[in-house]
C-alpha cells in the first residue's frame, strides 16, 4: 500500500516492434511454437500464502511474467502480475484473526510469505518475493522483485494500444487436467500441478473507467481491454501477446459480463498502464 502509485526511476523500453531475438512467435495451430521457448522462461506463478498454528491456511496464486527493466541488480528479476490475489490474502480471515509476528509480539504463530515459482513441473524453483516495487490498484497491477531463476528471460511490452480485431495469443492457466477433446489440445503440465497453454484469440475493444466503449487513437481513457475467448481461472496476471509484433499488449485480469447480449468477455489491463509505474524515456531524474 505504501508503494501504490510509485513511479520507478527506470524507464521501461518501448518494444512495439521487437527484433527477432526478442519477439515471441507462435507457429502451431494451438498457439505454441519454437519461438515461445524464451517467452515460456519469462513466465511464473506468484503464490501468496499464510498459515497459523491451528492449521488454518490460505493460498492465492496468479500468473506473472518478467519485464526487461534497465538497472535491475544482477541476479534479480522484476515480475508483473495482478494485484487482486495479494489483496485477497491481505483480507483473509486467517490474517485478520491472528496477530502478525513483530518485535512487540515475537511469539506469534502466524507465518506468511509471497513466492515466485518458475521452472518445469518436475523441477520447480521457489524464490521469495524481495519487495513490492510499485502497485496500480485502478489497473489491478503490481510489480514484484525476486531472485532471477536460471536462464531468465523477459517479455517485450508495447505501450501503444492495438485496434479491435487484432489477433493475439493469451497465456491461460488451469488448476486441473483438461478434459479429453478438442479443448484439451495444447495444454502442458506446469508448476504446482497447474496446466498452461497459449490460446489464440482476438481483441474485441476497450472500455473507459465508467464502462463506456472507448476507441484507441482518441482522447478516450482506455481503462479495460476486452478479448476473446474468456480466460480460465488462474490466468490472471498472464500476458496477452500481439501475434504480428510478438509484443505484450495486455495483462489478463479475468472475465467480465458486459451485457446479457454480449455475454462474458475476457478482461485485461492495456499494456500502456504498465508504463505508468515507470519513468518516461529521456526524463530520468538527475541526482
């Protein structure tokens, strides 16, 4: 909460058209391809956990991806994820009914922590979150610092909104093995017993903070991005990548019932919101 609205000294690079070494490519019909290998290494699960001596416990989790933040200390990585899973754990009854351990109450039995989990399903790595760098509650976004995993990678981010109809690939996660059938194709085991898949979709449009339709390229406030198909539970915090440019254009937040006619749509934060937590290029503060 102290770092809500904090603007970092670093400027996140504008990568609307990343070069071949940075862009994410999708080759197969299922959305995955040889070009996603580096992108997959940038992905992680963020888990927030709390446990007390009575056996009460709670875990919330979300997807996350690493950003290419200049000046990040060696051995450390910056991850972007959604904020609502951290808010859920902060207001959980386990935390509200058990005193938090502190210097004045060293005997408290409450244990809590946040972890970035990456790697393969067979050999996951757990890294404790070192710091909350910034948070944007109106965008449901939070930046976390954690030790970098081996062979760490990051995803390029595009600050410019794409047009409705743009073809995208979104990273979906589920906590149970997919049922047999066409929808089960392309799912692969991930960390913590989860399953993951790059799913092809389409940007449907934008809404402002009042829920009114908004248009890119105008003075409209682009607060929400709608896309299809709707994401699975656990996908929050994952990237939405423009198929053509191979750059992140949104962050999955969940689903939203737009109307009885339009039904449920995928709901995301436009990538330009990420840049509000970073300094503008060329305007770095002088010390």
